[in-house]
């Protein structure tokens, strides 16, 4: 009972954070027809800055880490990436008025990871002084790539079967490569590599770290405006997408939270690390995933999967997901 | 005599401020044909950053404010917005070689408010440690919207009469809505709302506040370059525009200063607040006003009103207006 | 022997700096096909910010400087600018498969100065606490403009002779003007002027200085990506360009280092100043030079000169040149 009360208290206090305020503010001014615009060049640069910051910090800390600790969370991340797509394949993609390949592509995007959502979660963890393994950000590709690969493979199997040519096989490596070359993963991995190999502390401390929260707040504003703009696209497709996009982030996040809790009990994975795992499972890709899916499942309708992710999935993952997982971690593990 | 001497001393010292240096520097390098260019995306983002900073601070402080204090200055702001347009209607718009609707549109733009000029004034007030009511920035829409509405209504009355169809009425609400949806007012009002409702102190203190002065200096540079570039457009229209654009900012600013001084004496409006009122009256809109006017008075020539405002009005409002009002406030009210 | 050992130790430690890490990182992710992109608007703004910072600091310090000290280094800079072009005219431009005007234009670009390379060198000098005359950044135009003028004059002489009309003379002033109006020199000179005349310390200390290292690291990333992208262009022209582009920066830098050392012995030019002179001689222009050359030697092939400078010259000047000159300065002059 106390745990529930504590969870609710903390959940409500999260709702007043500036991160969330900017996200909702963006949705509201877009809904009111504001002509405010954050130029695309700024948006791209902010995403780069945030992922570089997250990567550099991860890289600098991985040096000190016991890498064997990373094994179980990495396996869980990989399993979650595939599981999310299978869940979507056998729920959303089977529903009436949902084209099977559209449903699979949407599930793939929800299995893939959003760097912005991850950055928002890290900002909250840091402002709440909740420790997390810095290497946990490196779980990103372990979930992102398997999800996209699984979605493209499942869609190909389905489409081949429909067309009656079961023999054609799907090449995995081009999908992996395409994912790794995406702008978000490139920036994150480059940051990790530079953090690991060079001595970036001076630029990290004077530039990437101090600007992090502010840039994140601007990004949240853009994402809120974008979410509203995409709602129109979502209206054009079946209502099931909206239902899925609302339910899926929290379902995926809570399953991953459960797996993270197993790692917490067995190998001492920190409460903050459990939150990171839940957040990346609950997030859905807005930037890097769509081009890979467009290339891999060309017949799927981008309005369905991008609309679901940007208009509903990401706001739910940030506004509800992050405070829920943090509240749960504090209530269950005293994080 | 002492007051005059003190005023002159302070006025000259204002002329050496970096804000002004960047403004004049921009005009000079543009005049010398420099190919230096601050990309448009950066310019738009800087304007957003400055207005968000001003709004956030206003919003955070309004919580503590006695809102009844705001009443008289708000009424004065509204009156000034309308008065400025009437002054222009019966001076500039009656002059030879000035098309009546062009004159009215120009007066509308000079009644509307420039967020950049406001930001520049706040930077000077802060560097001089002159206190001002944080809610005074919220006077912006109280002057901006009535000015644009009055200009569009007066132009419609004139054009209807000329065309002999006096019956057609002008709809006010679309003009108000159009103004509120403009990028500058959107950013300012969103900032005020976020400052009021959320807890933005961490991002304000780590991001919006520290970057304020620097971004402002870059904005001044852009405005200087832009002013020079627009001089060519101004050359194409009657010389009266240049005369009006030089005289109007200071006239409007000084009238508003007088009204502010009444509020100072009667309700204790601070000297810094009087300066803010004078600055927003003396400023002319460069970003948000023009699209509203273009939609509301389509037959007016943008070269006339944008040229007047950007090439002469804004530099005069910043380079002469701000130091004059601050000097006066210090000499008269010991601000 | 000790000096050599000390030089090598310091040289290796320079290779671990974040500046270099970002440069190499940019080349590597571009080589791996990453779709990461820093928008052009951001790139242009970063270059502006760095040159404005360098200029402001130079301007603020020139006030305190004994300007007669500047005479000898300025003469050396001017001599180097012309000498570099003559060296290129009688080596690269005489080689087989090298079109004479292409070779001259390439030599002109290597004589011209790169603001980015200069900024990178200043960041290293500051992080190593090596003092340098702040006015030394003002040597930039003394080398840049003579190099471009000499290249265009030599190319015109050659082309006129080839066409058999030896009489046509080249106008020098338009070339000088074109150089001064370039974005890089404009920003640097405006910064120097503002530093000299206004009181920019508040914006310098709160904005330009703290962001310097971080923005530089992003710029290095862009330059690394750009260098890789330009390698393709370089492959289309004779291999001699690659050889020249590798050898020339270090040759020019070391000659200038020798001249700087003469100024050190005779007039007390600081070791840091000697490094600055060597760096600007070793650098080749990526931004401002090419348009001037395109206008001045229209028949020269930009793939040859831009490819040589961006793909090979600049990375060599930064990654090898800067640590070599600093190592030498410390070993020879105890800087």
C-alpha cells in the first residue's frame, strides 16, 4: 500500500518536469495552429548533440566497467527486440483493416529504439540522482537492430508466401549495415568510441554536458509539435494503430522492466539500469528506423508506422513510460 | 542641468555596449559587401531562444506578482498600440507620394512589437542592474495585437470607401488569432505558460539564461546586415518613409515613457518597467507583423513597410531608443 | 637526443587529443558509409563562432600590444604567402599530367589560410598553456591575400602567354577586395574590430569562449567527413596532387617555423606565436579561398585544388602539423 502511494506521488511529480512540459507545450501550440517552427537543421543538430553526449559518457565509463555484467542485459535487450516484433505480428498485424505488412512494420518500429526518448530518460535519472550503468546506453543497438531485422524477415516471409514463392531468402547483413549507418546509431557509436579511445573530458564537461538538458527541452518541444502534426496521418489508417501505439510502449516497457528486475536480482543490475532497459524497450524509433523499414518493406505504408510511433507511441513512452518505470524502480528496488 | 549631464554620460556609455557594436558591425560589413552569412535556420532559432528565455523568466516571476499592478500598464500598452496607428494614419498616410494603405500598414508595423528589440533592452537593463517587473514582458501582446487590428481595420475602411462599398465589415477575431499564432508571440506565450505551470528553473539556469547575451549579440549582427540589405528596398519608395521610420520610434517611445511615468507615480510601476513599456512602443515588428499585414492588407506594398521597419525603425529603436529611455529613467526616477 | 625524445613524447600525446579524435572519427564514419550529417547551416554558424571568438580575443589583446612587434612576423607572413605559391608554381605545376593553371590554383589554396585549422591550433595552445601573442591571429590576412593574389597573377601571366597576348594586365585590387569580403576573413576582421572598439568581455566570457572547444570538436567531425567525401574527387585527378597535398603543409609549416624562430631570436616573438605562424603557413583554405580562385582562374579545375586541400591538406595540417610545431617549439624554445 505504501509502495503504491509512493509510486503515485513520484509519478505525479514527474509530470511537472520541464521535459514533459515542453513536450505537451509543443503539442498544444501545434494544436492551436502556431506558426512557431524549429528549423530542421537545428532539430538534426540537437539529436546529434544529445546522442554524442550520451555516447561519450557511456564510452568514458565503459573503461571502468566489468564487461561481463553487460552480458545478461544485452541478451535481454536482444530478446526484447525480437519479442516485440513477434507480439505485434500476432496481435496488431492480424486485426481487421490492418494490412499485414503495415502491422509488421509498425511492430518493427516499436521494437526499434528512440535516441530522444533514451536521452529524456537519462536526463530524468540524472536530475533524480538515480545511478545507472553508463554502459547501459550501449544496449541500444542490441535491441534496435534485431527488431528491424526481425520485422523485415517476417514481412518478407509473409509476402513471399502470399505471392507463392517461398524460396526467396532475405539477406540479413544489409539490414544490419543499414541500421548501423543510420544517423542516430552512428552518432551514439561514434560517441562511445571517442569516449573509449580519446580523452574527451574537456569538451564533454564544457560543451556536451552543460547543453544537454536545454537542448533536450527544445527537442521535446519539436517532438510535441511533430506528434500533433502526425496525428492527421494516423487518422487516415485503421483505429487499431492508435490503440496499439498507446498500449504497446507500456506493455513492452513493463516486460523489459521485469527482465531487468531478474538481472537486478541475479547479477546486481542497478535500478537505474533497469529503467534504461525498460525505456529503450518502451520507446519507438522516429528518426533512424523509418528509412530502414522503407527500404526493407517497401510495400508497407509509412503513414501507418510513422504516424503510430511519432503521434502516439513516443509521447506515451516519454510522458507515461519514463515516470512509471522510475516510480516502480524506486518503489520496488529503492533506486 | 545635472540631470542632463548625467543623461548624456549614460547615453554615451550605452553606445559602447557590445549589443550596439554587433548591430553597427553588421551594417558596416554588409555595406562593405561582405559575404558573411548567418544561416536563416540559426536566425530563427536564436529568435526562439531569446523569446523563450524572456517568456520563461516572465512566467516564473508572474507567480509572485500582484496582478492588479499590471492593469494600468496593460491599458497604456493597448492604448499605445492603437494610438501609434492613428498617428501614422493622419501623418505618414496623408503625405504626398505615399499610398494611403501603404502608410497605414507601415504605421501598423510600427505599432506592433519586435521581440528582438525587447530582448536587447532586457539585456541592457540586466547588465545595468536596473530592476523591472518580470511581467512587463507580457505587455507585448497588449500592444502588438491592437496595433495590427487597428491598421487592418483602418485600411479596410479606407479601401471600402474608395471602392464605394461602405457596408463590408472587417472580422476582428481572425486578425487576433493570426497574430497570436505568429512565431514570436507563440514562443513568448509558450515560455510564459511553461514558466508559470512547470518547474523550468534547471533548463532556464543551465541553458536559456547563460546563452542569452551571446545569442543576442549574434542576432544584432544579423539585424544590422538585414537593415543594410533592406535599405535598397526603402530607396524605391517615397523619402517620407525614411523620415517617418527615423522619427516614429523615438516619438512613440517617448509618449509611452510619459504614460509609464504616470504609472510610476500613481501605482509604483518601476523605472525598469517604464523603460520596457517605452521600448515595446518604440519597437517595430520585423518577423511576426509582416505576414499578418500581408494577409490583412494585401494591396499594401511590403517594400514600404518592411523596408521602413527593418532598415531604419529597428536600428533607431535599438541604437538610440534604448539608451535614451534608460538614461531618462535613471535621470528622472533614479532607476 | 633528449630533445628528440621529448618531441616524440609530446607528439604522441597530441595524437590523443579530442580535436584529433573527432577529425579521425569523422573520416572513419564517412568511410563506413554513415548517414550522420551535420547540417550546412550548423557548419557555417560554427565557423562564424570560432572566427568571431578568435577575432574578439585578438582585438581585445591588441589594445595592450606593442604594434611594432608585429612588423617582422607580418612581413614573414606576407613573404610566406607569396613563396608558397612560387614553390607550387615550380614544382606541382610543372609535373606531368598536371595542368599548369590547376597546379597554380592548388598552390594558391595552400598559401591561403584555413580559419578552422587556426582555431584548432589555438585550442591546443590554450589547453597546453602555451602563451602566444593574441595579435598573431591578425597575421591571417597578411598571408592569405598575397597568396591568392600571387596565384591569380601567375595563372594570368601563364594563360596570357599561352594565348599569345602578353599585354593584358591583371587588376590586383578586385582580388584583394574579394578576399576581404569572404565569410571567414569578414568574421575574423569584424571580431578584431569589435574587440578593439567595443567592450565585448561579457559576451566573450559567457558565450564565445565557453563554447569554443565544443564547437571546434563538432567542426573537426564535419571536416573529417568532408575530407573523406572529397577523396573521390581527388582520385579523378593526377596522383601528384595527393603527393603535393601531403608534403606541402609540413614543408610550408616548417619553413614558416624557421622564419618564426628568427623573429623569436631577434625580437622575442613567443614560441606560441611561432607555432601560430607555422600553422597558418601549413594550413590550406577550405571555405574562403575556393570562390576567389574560381572567379580569378575560371579555367582551373576545382576538383584538383579543393580535393587536394580538403581531402589531404587540411587533415595533414591538423593531425601532423599542429603537434609537430608544438613539439618543436617546446623542445627548441621551451614554450
